[in-house]
C-alpha cells in the first residue's frame, strides 16, 4: 500500500510526513517525527503513557491513526515547556518527587495539563478520576496528586 | 571459639552436623578447617552461599576476620529484586 | 560506623539531577535509541504451553521482503549446565539460554521459538507468520497441586529433586526442597493453648513496569557488540549475553538506558542476546522491544504459591510453635523465590520451635523472575493472615500480639544469624500511636494490620570521583537509576566532600566505563553503592590533603579537611589560606596529576528492614468491591538520604501490594494460555483506586553504613497483602484465604456465608 502524505501541526509547528495508512499516531510521532517523549506502554489504550492532545482533546496516540491528524493541532510533551522555562506542572512534579522511573511522566503531564485547562480547581477525587487512565507503577499516585493540586494552585495564582 | 552454623540444606555436606565450635581467625581458615574434615565441601560453599558473620550478611566472603566469639551462619544467597 | 551528626546535604528534599529530562520527555529509555541503519527484531512465540518442537521451516520467511536475518534455537551455541552465581533464583545458565530461545521443547505459551530481523516491524511480523513450526503437543502442568501429584506429567525428565537426603529414583516437577528448623515443633504445639492452621494461595502476578523490555544491539564484523538496554543490571546483561552466545565478556559493551520500572523483572535477559545474534547475521543494528502482551506472556512474573501455616500460642499470645509448608511455582525452569520466602516467613517473631519446608515447583508458565522482596510477600501474607486470626480468637489487638513476640537486637533470626540494630518494635509502637489507627470505622468498614520484612542486600559496587578543574565533582557509578539514586549518590558525595549538592554530577556509566557493580535491586544501591561513593570521596579528600600539604610545604598529616576546604590542623603554624577543591584541582598538574578517587567493595552489613502497615477498607456488599479508605505504611528506613524518594518507595511498594491483594492475577484457560495479557484485564491500581498513602519513616540507623543507611525499596511490598486481607475480613466478617480479593470472589464468599 502506498504511503499517505499528511500535513498537520505539532506543538504549534507546521509538520509534514509520510506514513502507512495503518500506522498509529504514536508510531508516527516516535519514528517518523523522532519525538520520543511520548512513550509506548501497551499500544492498546490502557496505560496512558502515549497521551497527547488533538485539537485540545486528550487521547491515547496508540489508538489514533497517523493519517487522522491531517489538518489538526497535536500537542505532545515536547510542547509543554517553553524553551528553557518549565511549565508549572513540570516544576511541581519535580518539587513533589512525583516521579521515580519517569516513563509514565510525559503522559501524566500532558493529561494533567488537559485537566487543569478545563478544570482549574479540581478536587482530589476529580484529579484521581481524570488521571485514572494514566498508569503509574512506581509512585502509588500520592505525590502525583499532590503535585497536581499544587500546580493547580500556582496556575490559578498566575491567572489572577 | 567461634560458633559456626549450617542450615539443613547445607548440612548435607557436613553429614548432617549443623553446629561447630571452631578456633579460626578468618573465613579462609574456616574453609580450610572444613575441607580437612569434609573433603570437597569448599567447592559447594565458595561462590554459592552467603555467610553472616556476627549478623552481617556477606556474599562471597573469604578474607573476612572471625573473632574469638563470632557467630558464623551459612545462608542462601539472597539478591532481591 | 554510623555517626550521630548534623548533616548538610543528607536529608534534604533536593530536585533530582535527571528530573528535568524526565518531565520534558528528553530522557531516553530503551526504545528511544536508534542508530543509522537500524532494523527491527521480532520473536515468534509458542502457541502451546507444552510441546515438543518437531521441525521449524524458515525458508519462505527468509525470502520475504525486508527480511535480513532469521534465527532459531539451532543458531545459538549449546550452553552447559552452570549455576548462575547470583541470588536466590538458583538459576542455571543452560536454563537461561533455553528460556531466551527454545531448543527441542516449548515449555510455556509464549516461549521464544524463532526471531526475525527486517527493515520494518510490519515486514518482521509478516515474516514471523510465514515461519512454519510443527509441534507435538504435550499435556501442560498448570498449578502446584497438579505438578506435585504422584502421577504428574514430568516437565523435565532430567530433573531429580535436590535437597533430599538421597537422590530420588524418579524425576519430578519439584526441583528443590528446603527445610529450616529450630527446637521441637510437635512439643511446641502440644504446649500451646490454641493451635490454628490455614492454607493460603496467591496467584501468578507481574511486576507491571510500564516500560516493556527494549534494547538496541549492534555488533561489528570483529565480533564486538554494543547494546543499549533498559535493565536494572547492565553487568548482568553482559555476563548473561556472553554465556548465552559463547562470547568473551570484554566483547560486549552494555550501555544502560533510563529504565521505566523493573522491580526485579529487569534483572535478567530476554531479547538482548537475540538482538546481538540478529545483528551479527544481518550486519545492521537491531532494535527489539516487547509488546505489552509479550511482557505478560514471556518475561518473568512472580511465583504463584500455596502456603500452609500452623501456629501455636498461649492464651496470653506468646507463640510456642510455628510451621510452614510453602510451595512456590518456578515456571518452566527451576529457581523460584522459595528460599527467601522460607527464610522470611517467621522472621519478625521470637519462637523457640519452628519447622519450615519449602518446595520449588516446575509448571508450564514463564520462568519466574524477582519481584520486590522476592518470596516474602507470598509466605508472609499467609503467616500475617493467620496471626490476625489468632489475635481475633485471643481477643488481642493485632499490634499487641506482635509486640508480645517481636524480634529485637540480639535475637536469633529464624534464618540463622543474630539481628544487629533493628526497628521492628519501634514500628509497632509507632503504628499503635498513629492517629490513623484510632480513626473510627463505619458500617462495612474494617481495619487490618500486618508486618513486613526484607533482608536487603550488600554485594559489589564500584565508584569513581573526578574533580574537575573548576572544582565541580563528577561521580561515576554503575547503577541504573530506578528510584532517584542519582540524587542520593550526589548528596552523599556532597556531604562527604563538604561541597554544595548542586556542584556534584552523577554519571551512570556503561560496562566499560564503570567498575563492576551488581544490579540495581535488592535495596542495595543507596547502601552499597552509597558506601563506595563515600569511600571514593574519602579517597579524594586524602589526595587533596596531600596536594595541599605539597603546595604549602608541610607534612600531609598536618592537614585537615572541613567544609570543602583543606586547612592546616589546629596548632600547625602555617600562614596559608584554605584551599578549595577548585584551587586544588586547577593546580593538580603541578602537584601530581589529575584528581581521581576510587573505591570498590563487597559490602557487608546491609541492615534488614521491618515494616508495619495497616489498612482500612470498606466493602460494597452488592458488588463485592473493596475500597481502600486509608493506608498507613510505617517502616524502619535507617537513615533517609532523600526523604521524598524514601517515602516514594513506601508508597509505590504499598500500591503494588494492594494490587496483589485486590485484583492482580494471571488468568489461565485449560490449555495453559493467559487470557488477560493486557493492562485492561490485568488490573493494576489506578489513581482512582487508591487514597493518599500515609507514611512514617522510623530511623534506627544501620551501624554498618557511614550514614546509617538501610535498604528501603523492597520491604514496602510485603505487608500490604495481609493488611488488606485482614481489613477485608474485618469489614466483611468473612475470611478469604486465596488472593486476589477481587469483587466476584468477595461476592461469592459473602453469598456463601449468608447461605
């Protein structure tokens, strides 16, 4: 089967690539575009390590085809920091030791940003349910939730 | 005299005897002492067991000193995960 | 010796040095590496749990587009039987090699049979489908009772049970038996006022690391290989691959990538030797990653077990006798964690009479690998559950029952030696005083207590310290960082040298650049590698004092080191300014050459870690679902170098233990095929399953470490299993002894009790 030419925008940058029609967005990001920050944990949409946003909606990139993002805006972990300035979510994850091995961290940060963009003052329960699709095996989620709560407060302060 | 203890699965090399009182000052000397009485035993022990000397567990002991009233226990090697 | 002192760097919650790369996605894990010309390796796996391989035909596959190499078991050298001098697995290199690629038989569903390297994953998969394998199916043996039966199908006709007084005449699925005993159990039970017995079963579970196994291997025409591998122990990858492939150790360089979780499951090799061989055959770098399904089916889960515990006690709670019959599934090859399980089961308790019998049992499942305190969760789950039943029958608080019998310094451990300084009593007392222990409970809610224990390992570590010309410090060590150890190493070097943490950089070096170092596991890195880093720092300090002495024209023993500077000793009459590391380093050429400090050691004196956990759960009687309302983990951590990362170990281990208790299990069909090989149905705890996990760190310093460090990483997974099970019993009124306590099982037990 012939490869498909896709024109899209990734982290605000115009991007073009060729991919097979049956290639996942996850594989496109990692292989074609060399954006390896997004991780494969399961390739079946169960772990969230491959979380990205498409037009602002949080998705598992392993469940999206590369060809589906034509004309859309994709947000990955690489777009969260601005140059050498970390996003408050990233800073709080570091301060709260909300990561150990770090492999689930990109997906969690993308998901957290998606949460706080839509719900700036989430309760603990709302945080836990929103992030239920991002598996972490190292931390037990305690410090992650605290980092998200602290990030939310900081981001509300910045907006005010 | 140092007290030396073998658990059951290693006592098969000492004809079932599990406790010894030995006058040695190093683990190397202990191995020699055992080898004289149970030829071939060093090969079963060196590199294959762990030893606790006065409560401190060591993998692959050899040069460790054994004091006059030390307790030496032979153990399974445990690496963990 | 541990010194009671004020620390400058130790005990602070600094930002870890690899943190920024991990929150920005820059950190490179196993699957993130590519070289120019990289091709992709994929493995063909057995569709049967037990079968003879009759023939393998790769002709058609080898002609398919993009295929550059195909290998089967026949392409690997024959590996003789040789014990792997590692740990408790009592593994054999021959078994390791056969597990990497099957030879004449397949021993579990998913066992590797052949491998292909092709220019794309899709082409490799297509080629796999074209490989024709003929099998003669054999009856699979899938559980302990079947495997140990007199008429059992024997998986390995050459395996005769070891550990018996005489070699048996018939082969068996029981690879090893082991016995530990003290006193006279029969007399002990006879002297008891109450005797209880229980049979407990735990299922096959997986470590559940989020990053699947991954490596990139390249070998040149001269036979020198370089492998990037996600691993806990790159020196073990090197030695294992060398044995499996018949290569010299010096011809394999292993570069550890960042590792996305291991928990013991990444202390062995699976795809690495296959990738090297495919690279040799194809002349290209070969990248191999496991899919999540392959991780479940074909890496190394933790043993399923059957544990029978019997306890005798006086009415006041004093234990008079304890016995344990412990059968552990090893999977397809011998070497389960039965031995440590047997050594741990009664470790927290003083008892004059005990008998422990352990059995290492083959079944047609993947070869088990280590999983955080291997063996202890299963056997201690059983004992801690029965102790809870005893407390109930005696009307005693479960903590008081344990206080009555708790080991302390000077007591003989059940596994032999006397304990040095330990903190079990302190944890019990802290649990009793903890505010969570007096939170009132509502209807359908229950609280459960359990104790945990792990030996913690020492073993070999190497460290080098370089002082750079601007006085900054580079620490070279060889332990992949799975929990924040780079930060701890930097803090210990900073503390010892007397310089700010921010001026220390830690490198995790490859097998050619770091001195030999045992695996990251066994709760040993902060303890043993930390000791090596401290010793290397002391080596540097010694050298710096000499350099300062030369610079000042005085004797070396007239120089002190304080706050990162060389100064003359008090009373020495020398009109000189203190010399910092930067001063000494920038002058190093004139005083003897570059400043290089080193240490290598075989660490002794790893301090055991005790814990006490308690959990509150609530049962939904309509669905059988158990919710964890509160979880408190109290542990003797020796000395917390970085408190946040120590808390992280307690919380992470608790979450794994909770998952083991509540939901995780391999579900097999009658053909020995795992039915839930994915994260949807192999249900590990998610964020909405857990409450905040409250931790309390007790610090009883380990006298054998300069800062009192005790390993902390493994103990946390042990106690949660029984804490949850005991809480469930309190909430439901029904004792369920087989894990997991998943909703259908709880519901069935509730309905059975009601009828």
